[in-house]
C-alpha cells in the first residue's frame, strides 16, 4: 500500500475496506441523514459490524503468546488474559513463546545477549524491559520450563498463576530471590525445573528458529489458529478473536444478554443442519399430502363429470325411445 499523503490521518485501530464498500457506506450515511431531516420520518441509523475472519477447522482453538520476558506490556496482557483463558478451559490450547534472535555480530560483553554453543542469542525487544536482555533470556527459560512441566501434567493453569506472580516481582526487578519465592509459594518441583533447564540451549535455539519463521514484526503478539492477530492487544478483543476460531461456538463465547434472551448466537453447524433437514422433511411430507389431496379432488371431479355425462346420455336416450314408440305422432 502506498501512502497518498493522508497516512498521518490514520489512527489505530483502523479498518481498511474497498472503495466500493466505502461508497456504499457513505451513501447509506447520507441517505440516513437526509431522511432524518424530516421529523415525521422514522429515524434511520447506519450500523457497521466488524467481525474477525479466522480459520476454524475444528472445535479447539490453538493460540500462541509471543513475548519478551520482563516486558511489562506483555505481563500486563498475560495478567488480564488469565480469566478469559479460564473461561475457555480445554476448548483452547495456549502455548507461550519467548522472542529470541540470533546475533552474528554481538560480543560476550553485550548485556542483552548470551552465548549458547557457538551462537550469541539476544532478547528480541529490550526497549521496554525492566532488566537486561541477558537476564530476560534466563527468566524466559524459567517461564517456559514451568509451562512445559505442568502442561505435561495437565495443569497448565500453573503457568498463568506463575506469570501473575512474576508480574508482582516487577518492583524487585525480577530478582532471582523473588522468583525463588514464587517456587516456594506455588510448590513448583525444583528437580523438574533443574532437569528442564539442562536443555536451556536447545530451548533458546528452538525459540529463535520459531521466531524467524513466524513473520511476526512486533511483541507481544498473539497467533490464533496460525494467523497473527492484528487488532489492539486487549484481552477482550483477543478473546473475541479466539471465539471466532471455533467451528461450533461454545457457550462461553456467547454474550450473556444473548443467552438470557434466547437468541440464536452459538447455534452450531450440526444444529443448523438438523433444522435444514427437518424443514426439508416437512416440505416433502407437505408436497406428498398436497399431491395426494389433489389426486383425490381430480378423481372426484372426473367422477362427477362422468356421472353428469352419463345422466345426460341416459336422458337423451330415454327421449329418443319415447319419440320412436308406435302410435306416437310427433308435434
């Protein structure tokens, strides 16, 4: 897209539509304004509904959170998203990722980077960090280890609680003492954490490769069903986008007022299909009964016509017989 000189007038969030759609909206607004000038006319309004286009191949949404450890914007988002993730339950699978980049020109003294094997790796975005990029990498490894350990034990909720506690360590610059305190409070298995951290180099390398192939230009970022969420990174907006990714909308995604009013929100494909089949069957039965009734009427009508013709024939035959009888002189 080329800036035609009005780029600075575009605010975020912005919806980009085609000129044809814009012309239709403009005409609708102008028509409504013209109509509303007459106080006797019924008021007209133009309502624009913006929906999220999201792939929905099945009835479980998979979404990823990409962030840099120690970034307060990311921690604020994760903290606000926790309650929405609880609502989704097992219908949604969340996977956290830390933003890591390999650096060919970085040196050992660079505080934003750490050497793993023969490669220097750096924290992805460090301008909003409360700590150095090097400490961000170490913290990120611990956060991912918590997720990996308790995800395998069907207790992924532990990661959300852990991240909330990490948020509370911001005033202590995410010191190791504060993180150790979280281990004690949440009874996190230290031996399993130690085993996981033995794979730190492998984990960092994997995250760096995933980041390079993701095509995500910023952080924190959300990827839902393999599509990067481009809207405002607000928990409610992301929740709505996740809901759009379901093949059949779960009840938690239907607004309370719609559920209370008995609206049609959340009717799934199976229910709609059953309704269509029922309507088709009713139409088949109606057509069958109608044709049967029509045939009956046709038979009755034909029978009446035959009876009428026979009556006329018998009457005519009777008159003919009388006129030809002996001694009868026709007048």
